[in-house]
DNA sequence: CTGAAAGCGCTTACAG
DNA sequence: CTGAAAGCGCTTACAG
C-alpha cells in the first residue's frame, strides 16, 4: 500500500515486487546477480512507485558517499574552469556528484571547506590551488580520503599530484625569448605561489644565459582584466621600455595588448607580449597570443582516473602524474 | 578508549565527556540548550578525539541534507559565474554545501543531474538556465524540494523564480538605439530560449517605432569568443552595412570590436556594438562596451535568501522576484 | 539467486 | 538541562 504524498522507499518497491529489500538493493548495486525475471518485476515496481533510491541512506550503510569535493580559488575568470568541466563530466558518469568549494584567491575558506567535505565523508578531495599550510596538509594526510593536488607537482604530495612543473614553464619561456633575440623582458608576477615558481624558472634560465636579472612587476590576486591598465601604466613610464612583457595569464596578456594599441603602441612590432594558459581568446585575439598551453581538461580526467583506481582498490605507486605543457608561438611574441 | 586509525564517532566523544550521545548531538545542533560546563567538557572531548560529525548520518536522521544543487549549463565562460560565486559563499555560511551540476549548453544532462540531486535529498535545487521540458518541470514540482529558477521570470515557475524580464531588456536596448538615431541594426541571436526573448523584445519595440524589422544572425551555443569572427565575416559582406550590432554577450561584443579594428573599421565611429551582461571586460575594453548590467551576485544572494525563508518555515507568497537590470551607455554605442 | 537481520552514525520526541 | 531508546533508509555478510 503506497501512501500518497510520502516518498517511496526501498521497502515499498520490495513489497510491490514481492521480494526482499536486499534484492532490490542488489538490483541497483549489483544487477548482474539478480535473476532477469526478478529484475523485471522490480523495474515495474520502481516505475509504478516512482522510486528514487535515497543515496544518503545508501551512503551511510555502504560507507561510500559518491561525493567528490573540488576546491578551487574562484570560478569567475578562472584558468581552472576546463578542469572543473572535465571533472564534473567524468564524475557524473560514475554516479558521483561534485561538491564545489570556492576557497577565495587567498585560500581563506579552504580549511572550512575541507572540514565540510570530510564531514560528508567525501570519497575524494581535489585541490587546484597550491595548499601551503602544513597543518592542513597533515590533517588531510591523516584521513583515509583520496586527495589529489592538481595543476602543480609538489615534492611531497599529500597523496597524489596531477600537474606540471611551473619552473619548467618559466625556463621554457626564457629559452624561447632568448632564441628570438629579446633583450629586455618585464616579468609580471601575480602574488601567488605558482606564479612565483614560473618567475623563478624564468629568472634562473635568463640569467644563466649571462643576462642581467629581468625587471619585475607584481600584480594583486585574483587576476583581473583590469590589471592590465596597471601593467601598462607601469610600462609606459619605464625607461628603457621592455621589449617583451611576460604575463601570468592570457587574460592579462590580452588586456595589455588592448592597452598598448589604445596607446598607439603596436604589438608585437614595438613591444611583444606572452601569456599563459592558452585560453580560447589567446588564439582568437588580434594579434594572436604566444602562450603556454596547459591541458586543463586532461588534468581533470587524470584526477578522476586516479579516484577510479583507488576505488578499485588499486595501489598507486607513482604519486606524481606529469601532464606537461607546451609553449605555443603565435603572433604576439 | 579511542581506537587508533578508526575515525571517532559521536559515541566516542560522549563517553569521553561523560554524557549521552543525545547531549553531544545537541551541542552541535542546539548549543544554547546545553549547560556551559557540559559544553566545555564536550569541547575538550572533541579536541582530544579530533571528532568531526558525520553529516551523512546526521542528514539521514534529521531529514536535512544541507546540500543545495546548483545546475548550470557550463562554467567555462559563463555569465552565471558571479551567481555561482555568490551562492557558494552564502550557502557555506550556513553549513550547506553546493553540488555543482553542468548540464551542457543544450541541457542534455539536466534530467540525470536532477535525479542525482533528488537522490541525495537536496534541500534545494537552483537552476540558471531555462528548463523547458514540461515533464521535467512536473517531476520537480511533485517533490517537496525547494526549486529556484534564476536569471529569468517564467510565467508559471516550478516553485520560485529570481530574475528579470528578457523581453524588457530587448525593448530597452531598442529604445536606447532609437534614441541615439541608429537606423540599421543587426541583431545577433544565440540559439537559446532567453536570447530569443531578448530578440523578441527588441524587434517588437523597434518595429513599434515604425521601423522595418531588423536584420538578424543566429550563432551557435555555447557562446565563444571565436564566434565573433563568424559575425564579423557576415557583417563584412552585408550591404548596406549595419550601423550597430547587438550582441548576446559582452564576450561576443568584445570579439566583434577586435575583429572590426583588425579590419580597419573603427568602433563606434563606423559601426557601433552593444553587449550583454556587463562583465568586467565591458568596462575595461577599449572602447568600453555599452551593455546591460545584470547583478548576477544579487541573483545568487536572493536565491539563497529564499532557501533560508523556506528552511525557516516561512510561506513564500510572491513567486516572482524581479532583480531588474540596467542599460549602461559607454563608448561602443 | 534470494532473504532475515544486524548495523551504518546520527537525531529527536518523550520523559524526567 | 539530560538520557534511554526508537528510528532515519539503506547495505551486506551470512546462510541457504
């Protein structure tokens, strides 16, 4: 007897199908084990009742939440959005849901969000920003949850890392610009740990070639299109003017190009610009932007693959998964 | 006696504090009711054990998931991102988490994501895209969950709607351009229901002024920066050339301006451009972009406010919450 | 292939 | 202000 306006539960389906609740549960979680005829009766009962399994009860009983927390600094203009897209797509394929946590550019909400994820017994926690707080890292390590750090390759990952070397990116850019004969770069550095790693890689490679340390300019976080005005204002009063500006993002690079043009300075003829990230705008901009391509979607897929391997009980030996990157020479430098 | 490597539960804390589990539960959910001295002992026990409440068990017992599903088409270059940011911030303040569901530009994954949300007994479901499928709307209506449709004001909301009138936006743009003396607009329409509403509003107002129906161009979804090339290619072969292009997004507007400049056509002197959304780039672009401001963050906050009122047992009488919009005249038109 | 039953870790009237 | 106890809706050995 199904009651009106009360949501049907496993028991209602079982009664209607003339089987035990255990069998209905198996029908959902282990279908190959139930007899075809039984399955058919259950299917009918489900259709009749409009039953939808209560996964929060299921999660408690099975000790699997099917919840993966994805913690990112922001979503507004974020370089991580392709990674988020890929993870959402992959995870929902397996019946998981993603909890989106926005930590803020300064990671100020990170600790609370991690607690929220652990309190829901998330099957996995995926971080995109670099988490430097050792207490927090230790806290996460002490839990049994899978935690995946993405977009970087820390020496000692909490658990598993999927990313690439930011110092290598910086070095690659330096080598490229050296090869093109640039003399006087300005390195624009965002106030973020990884941006500094790229800067370090650049400076090391640049000075290793016998050049003087490059000029630098720090911009605040989060990266905004409007910062390009700050950058350009700074550049305009430099003497001598740099011949190439290395930006921390394609958005910033695009803005700098627009400001340069508005000031009557041609890119790349009078000043060159390099971006980072290879967003769609990098290829579409006029001039198209020389940048570093990072396959954000692949990072997302690899992260989910690790989660799957863990769920399958597989031992993960290599805790560093390097997806690499690729410098793409276009018109702007 | 706490066991190593087993995660502490309510019972462990209770034993250690010398109280019942009921009291520890109250300590978390109804703190004003437990005696200060008792609370202190519980606090100590929590600290000693490193206890973190299992909210999935709590959710089952209390019939509150503290989970709100936010279903958006995409996150890559989405106009909804400010709304998402605001909702995440507000919801985590109340101890809720947000499930992010990416439905795809064509909403193809919407039904599955709704089921995933309902299966977790989400306390609320927030939609940003217009959901046209009547079966799905009915399905949602039959549940007791709060559902909030945002960024639009459908005549008959599933539950509550927070947004603005898209036809009014179109009409406003028409009136503005009429006032500025434009003669020959091209309306670029994305293949989306709401974009069509804005187009309808524009055309109605434009023709009501005694003008001929404007030229139109449809662009595919999702809106990408690269589409501006398509638009510009189309414009270049129009004869006579339009004197103003009405774009469905600021990103598209920006791209069109860049293409125009690359083709040696000055904006707004030779051709004007109007955007939609008032993203940061609209104000920062050269020329700055005339657009329609929508307060996406406010939409997010209002949606969460509705959720709170529901949680407090308040009756919601007005099912339409109009947050309005504002045409912002800048340099591009 | 299926069922009876214990258990997952909490919350919440009810009683005191 | 606090406790004993039932219950939330599932899953999963265990036995057959």
